[in-house]
C-alpha cells in the first residue's frame, strides 16, 4: 500500500502525482529511470590520457584515474608497468587486486632537466632493460605501460622497444614526438639513440593477442 503525502501517492519504484486540474495520475518511474542512468554511465568509458595501442597486447597511457577504470577493465589487462618512483595509489592498487592485474613497478625519476641547455639526463639503462623483459614476455599480456603523462618515460621505453623491432631512428623519434609534442626532450631522444639492445636480441618481439 502506498503512502499519501501532500497529494502524492508514493509506491516502491513509482511516484504517482495527482494533477489538480485533470485528476489524471501522471506516473514517473523514478527507480527505473535512475537505474537506466546508472547503466548508461557504466557504458560510458573514458581512456586514460595519451592512451594508444603499441602492438598486439601492449598499450601505453598517462596515469589512469578512477574514471578510466571501466575502460581498462574492457582491455582485460594482465599486467601494468608503472614507471614513476612514487608509490602506487591505494585506489589504483585496489582496482588491480579486484581485477587480478599484476603491477610491475620500475621507478624512474623524471627526465626533465632544470638547465636551459638540457644536458644528457642519466636514465637508468638497467631499469629500462628489465622493464623491456616484462614487455617482451607474452605471458604478461595484455599489458599497459604508463608513467604520469604517458610522454617521456613511457616514450623512452616504447622507443627502445621500437629499436628492438628494427624501426629506423627517424620513425622512433616521430612516434615519441607525437606524444611529447612541444615537450619533446633532446635528452630522451639521445637516450633512445644510444640504448644498447644487443643483450636483449635473444628475446622475441613477435606479439600475439592473448585472452585472459
């Protein structure tokens, strides 16, 4: 039985309003409308900043926000490579746990130099090499690589991967600059140019799309 209040009869999920002029009930299915809005919101997925596909099962982006979680769920990720030195936020960790995603944390300090001339910045080659081993292991796919903005640290790691895929340097730099845009750094490009891939040549760069 409904509850009558100020000329309104309120039932579960339905609000019936009596029109004082026509005395004809105008029914608003409040609960159903709210449920529909929630479903539409769930369908509206937003990719992280600078998101892009690198290769089969490999993606790159800036730092994922909560609003990006639904999008990432659709990728069916197995792993995330995080390239910033700061601890991974608890909210993001909870998302990984609830979706069975493994985190590989390779803390690399920002490559930005405070000097106007931007001298070569020391990017740890060993760290990049270890991160590449994770990227090249198909068992970790689908995989997302990200730093803060998805430009410099992520760009360097992807650039080194491209060298292993036998891309010419001009193509490597073109891809890097597409994401870094006006903030492209000479130090990053020098690092990619000088990065030695000989110790990784035994690893396969042929990727296949895997389902979880």
